[in-house]
């Protein structure tokens, strides 16, 4: 299989110690840049996740408050119904 000129240059670079060192430095630089890119992406994903968690918590709190309000309203209704029932019962007792 024939090498492209670029490939041949890379193979030749490993043949000479000084060029091999330069190639190693270049590879380390690429790896370092790749790691920096990954860190930036992970930090961005972490921020998005935190925002999503915050939004979900806010939605949960809103639903929880709504349920509490409904429960309190239902309790007040029941209390009013009980008072009305007692009033009607006592009114009926006085009529009898």
C-alpha cells in the first residue's frame, strides 16, 4: 500500500529522534486541547442539568402548593358543610 506524502512524513518523523520528540509534543498538545474541549462541554452540560433540576424543583413546588391550596379549600368547604348540617339539624329539632 502506498503512503501519501503526509503519511510518509509522519513515518520519517518517528525515524529521527528530534522529529519524534516534536511529534510527541504535538500529540500531547492535541490531547490537551481535546481535554479542554471536553471540560468546556461537560461544564456546559452541568449548567444545563442544574437549570433543568431547578426548573423541575420549581414545578414540583408549584404543584405541591396547588395541592395544598386545594386541600385547604376542600377542608374549608367540609367545615362549612358541617356547620350548615349542624344548623339545619338544630333548626329541624326546634321545629319538631
